């Protein structure tokens, strides 16, 4: 019996050694590095190329690294975690399959990252559309699979929005037209680009659409506190090209009067005051003491979008004195040059106090009244203009004066 036990034990040792010696050596593990998380989720292998796609993060427990392998083809071309390995090499990864005659493991082909992209400035702004786009300067080492622009009524736009364009693939500059917008509305827009790593975004820009009133088309600009203004004076042919651009001056209104023709710079005059809100003529009414064109006065003529004689487009009104002050406070400098350099591009449009128009001082009406007078925003090329308390400034003036009107969205 003892001989039998010894024979069996010796046989087991011999078999065990033989088995150990016949075990194949393990191929060195694949070395990779994770970027934005400490994990990786298995992704399907591409059927057209020897690459895989990272889908999302998956928690890894027990080690800070991983080794990937493939299941049998008759099961499914998915990945499984085989063992832990050291992570190093690059910020992100692209994986490929080694030749089948070597081993069904994965090798690192190249590193890649998110795309680099910027947003193109908004141009050709109309009442319902705008041109913009993007410029992709780097694809991050992985082909761009989608690109375009996003837009909306609030900031922090992301790819989950339905309001986006699709403008092909690849790097470089691309144009994108956004359509079906609403008139006189502020929009946010940013470019996007997507590769296998994820989606990158360009800087967010803001623009506002134009508005049509009568036969005139007014653009809009964004001033202080995000407020939307018309881009030019009422009656102006265009946005000011410089501070003395005559085609940008527009009309000169007496405070509270309707668009009856008196605002035209060539209108005739009369010394007969009006006793009603609607004069029934287009004459510029002169007043011996420059108090008002209407007797008795009516403080409600230009109050809000529902003012009796509101001359602004639908949804717009005269700004208040406080709104003019807010705009002035946003300027880094307080002078006539800053008035033109501001988003409003205010020109030196002059004033009318009689049959003569002078250009030493320019004024822009507000809707705010003060007893017999009304507030206007004014600036002069020279700070020595009589009556000024600064340059620019918001100050009271006779309602019979003719000043420019710049409308603000309600």
C-alpha cells in the first residue's frame, strides 16, 4: 500500500510540472492612458476598420488600469476586461486589432483629443435669418464626424438642442445660415464640432434680428445690460459710418409728436401751437419760449409702446432717462467719440430749435418728462457748449426742440 501511494504522488508532481512548463507565455499587456475619467466603457468594434469607439465612462474597481480583449466572433464583436495593466502614454486613445496570426489583443494606434473650433461672427442679419459658421483648426487626431452651429434664446448652448445646423464633416472653415428666426429678437449662437472623443464648442456670440417698419428695414444692436436697440436713428438711411455721416442723421422730432412730416429736416415752420395731440399738418411748430408745441401739454404722448404718438416700430419705444444713463455708464470714456464707438454708433445728428439746424450739439429724446420739460441724452464735440453739465449727459430740454429718436425694445 505504501508503494502505491508513493507511485501516485510522484506521478502527480511530474504531471504538474509538465503542465506548468507547457503553459504559453502571456503577451505583454496593451499600454494606454485615460483622459477625463478613470474608467472606460466597452464599445463595438468597427466593421470597416480596425478601430473601436469609446462610448462612455465605466467604473473600474481594484486597479487603475485595464487590458482589453475581444470575445469570440461567433458571440459578438464586443470588448471585455481581461486584466489590469499600467496606464501611460497619451491623453486619449485609439485602438486597433493586431493581426489574427499573432494574438486577438488590442494595440495603441494613435492618441487623439477633442477638436479645436471657433465661431464665425454673425453677418447678413435680416428679420428672419443670419449667416455665421465656424473654423475647425484641429480635429484632435480623429476625423470630424459632424459640425455646424447651435442657436437659442439663452446662453450655454449644447449639442442636445434641436436648434442646430449640420454642415458636413472635416476641418477648416464652413458657413452656416440660420433661418426661420423672429424679428427683433436677441439670439445666442456657437459653432460645434464632433469627433470620436466628443463635441467641442466655439465661443458664444450674441446678435439680434432686424425689424421692418413701413418701407424701412431697421437692424438691431445690443447695448448695456443686454438691451436691444435699433441700429440707427429713426429716418436714417443707414448705420453711421463715422460720427459726421449725414446719411445716418435721420429725422428731428419735437417731443411727443407723431410722424406727421414735421420731423423732416426740410419741413416748413409755423408759430401756431397745437391744441390737440395730432396736429393735422407737417409743420415744425416754433414757440416763442421754446416750452412746447402743444398747449396745453400732454405728458402721455411718448410713454411706452402704447404712448399716444409712439413713433417707434411695433414692440419698440422711446428709452427712459434711466436707460440712457445706463447706456452712458457702460462706456469706458465719456465723450462724443465714445458715443459713436458704442454699440449704438450715435452720430453727431444735430438739433433744431428754430428754422435752423445746428450741429454743435446733438440730442436724443427720452420718454421721461419733468414738469414742463423732457429729458434728452446729449453730447457735443466741444465740452464748452453752453448749458452742458458734462459730455455726454442726460438733461432737461424744451419739448419744442427737435432732436433725434433712437428706439429701444420694450
